[in-house]
């Protein structure tokens, strides 16, 4: 019985120290600048939900597991604010594609990430011209749109035996980055 009380008390203490990085946001609390920019950028989408974050960037995202699947768990916080400074919206633009866009407090759009079912033909053809042409392509694929990149970028993982890479390719089929996972970089 004493052990049960100690375990319950320690779990309560841990729960109180837990930092929540992403919280559901009530629509009326989302700044008008953010809503206006979102509606202008994505006028005909089905909104799934709004979230606020206290981080300067997505550091500990738990949305449907797919951000963490790509980047892994982060155990540190870069910087926090007392009030939310970023707002994230999950929405559906194309059937079967869940998208997430992030805006700062002043309506500046940082990026949109969308899960896609298939890679564009130009990306598939570009991959065939690389050393990864016979590697298995994961089911998890995403398109990244950002004002910092002139064209969309696609990210997906490929694997062969015990080797895995996260590949970033632009929409023209050029590899931008190949990140090694769980092995020494060659």
C-alpha cells in the first residue's frame, strides 16, 4: 500500500513538472492577423483544429506522431514565452492529405507540411537516377512549403537492409539532402 501511495505521489509530481508545448487553441483566441493570413493562403480547406505553442519553433510536436517520427523526440527547449507566440493549424486541402501550417503571432507564415500518399512523378524519376533507386520507399511522405524555399520540397525515408536515409528532394527531382539514420555517416 505504501508503494502504491509513493508511486501515485511521484506520478503527480512528474505530471506537474511536465511542460506542454502544444495546446489546443480556442478559435476566438487566435489573432485576427493569423486567421486572415491562413484564410488568404488556404481559402477552401477543411480545418481540423488550431493549436498554440510557446516555443519559437516546433521542438516537441506530438501531432499524430508524424513530426516526431521524422525528427525524433527532443528533450530540450530552445526558448519559451509566457504567452503563445506561434499558432499551428491542422487542415485537409487534398483528400487523404493532412496538412499543418505554422504562423507567428503577427500572421507571418513559416511553413506548411503535408502528408502525401504519393511522390510526384518528377521526384520518382529523379530518385531512379540516384544510388537509392532500388531502395524501399516508406509509406510516410511529406511535402514542405516554405517562404524560405523557392519550390516545394518532398521528404521521405528509404531503406535497404539495415541502412536508412531520410531524403529531401525538390519538386524537380533533385536530392537536396540525404540524412543517415542509426549508422555511422560514410
